[in-house]
């Protein structure tokens, strides 16, 4: 079984007794557990994490979350910056930053991520019918920077440019058993690839960490050729819809399509799995030129328990597949995932939950704890 667990250390347990504490620590815990701040005030959260995965052994890290409204105007959309740094007992490390930033009046939208890491991945091969046991553990140094700068041209509609740079170096394929791989995939010697392109986004979400009503749809094009080891084209279609059910509940659905044409290195293929879509599968468990995946989630935010209004829950299910060409697409190659989870209302005034999800697949299970919903 391959899965990763990430969890808080003492944030909530210490918070129960924190009201007896003094000074800055007391104020910090109060801001987390009781959320006494003004709704327009920016909020910052920092907490330690511990994780375990077979390919990394124990992992120790630090996560941060910063949320704010531009100009402290709550009619603007909620912006968020996530940070995560970690070090493993195998001397692996990573520095991650994700952001979704809205300017005043929501005129500009900045979506991006940064990954700098020396971190292994498990390689099962290419295509929808690869073995459950991984064929090789791939050690590599990676730099991944993607940024989208989008301008609002009418209500909820943004258009702009985007860039993606990915460098993979020091690549080593450590085969599980001798002869597991007949040949190494494209990009096994490392590569530098710079993609430039355009994107169109329709976004009516107000709170990207917990959407209760809205629509997000992104259509993106990237061309990798200039200053790139390989030449290929990447197309992404990502549509998410959210509808309220009754007073507190939400039904959310997502349809994701990713399509690559040309000489695509193994590390930039469409990767199925992870903590956001197809939960329960290792990120990159299935990889190929193209993927289609979908998921539906029903959220109870919060549950009607009587003694508290800070506990919620969710049930979810998804299906997806990868394929290298249209002839390889088949309904029979779809895999499924499903599960359920609990929610804790971390910042009541900003309606931000922490999620604890348990996901199941026909190959095993995964456990995930993150701030904000999966999509």
C-alpha cells in the first residue's frame, strides 16, 4: 500500500488548553481555534507536519497559509498563499508555494505554483494497463514554476498569458528488480522545458478554499519549443461547478482533461492521482500523453450536531483514465476512487475548513489532511 499521511501536530489539541496561556502564543491559538479576528483582517497560519511514505521514510515539514482580501474589502475575492517545506530521513527536501491572488475589484487574477525539490517518484510505466507494483523508483532534482497572469475582460471572465518552466536533473531510475524496464522513457536523462501560451478562465468563485456556489472553467494552451529540450504542446480543460443544497450543504463536480502532443518527457505527461483528484491513487500512478478524470463530492458544511457548528463531512467519488492516442481510449480502462471525510471549521468568519479524507481504490487506500477542499 502506497499512501502519504500529513497531519497537524498539536494545533487543535494544544488549542483546548491555550486559553490558559499567555501573550502571543495565546493570541495565536485564539485566532486559530476561536477566530476572533475581524473578517476583513488577513490571517496567517503556520504549523508543523509529519508524513510517511515508503519511498521517502519519515518526512518532517512546516506548512503555512496566508489568506486576505485585497484592500481588506470583503467584496473582493479571498486570496490565498500556501507554503510547504519538508525534509526526509532519506535526505530529500522540497519547497512548495501555491497561490491564487485577486487584485482590488478582482480586475487581475494570478494563479501559480513553485516546486523546488529533490524527491523520488514511483514509476509504474506508461499507459492505462501498467502493473500495480512500481517498476522503478526515480530519484531526481526538480524545479517547476508555473504562473498565469489573467486580466478580467468582463464579469468573471479572465484572459491572459502563462508560462511554465520545468527542469529535471540528476535523474536515476532505480529498478525494483533487475530487468523491470525494457527501456527508459523519454526524458530519463533529464530535461529543461519552457512552455509559453495563453489561457481563458471563467471564475465566479468568491472563496477558492471553500466554494459554496459558483463555476470555474479554465482552458489553457502551452507550447514547449523555445529553450526546451523537447518540443510538444499541452492543452488543459478544467471545469468545476458548485451548487448549494439547502442551507449548509454543497454538491461539487469536476471534469478534467489534459492532452499532450509531440515528444513528451515522462515527468510532464498527464499524471493521474494525488490529493486533489482521483484521491487514493499515488500521484502519477498512471501516466500517458492524455488523461480524462472526473469527480463528484457532496459536502455537509457543517453537520447539524447540536453541540457544535464547526464539524462537517463529505462523501466523494471519481473515475479516470490515461491514454496515448485516440485508439487507446477505452471505457474499460477507467479506474475508480471513492471515500469520505470529516471537516473542521478552522476560520469561521472566512468559512475555511480543514479536511480529513479517507479514499479507497481497487489498489488500496489513501489518507489526506489539508486546509481547504480538494477542488
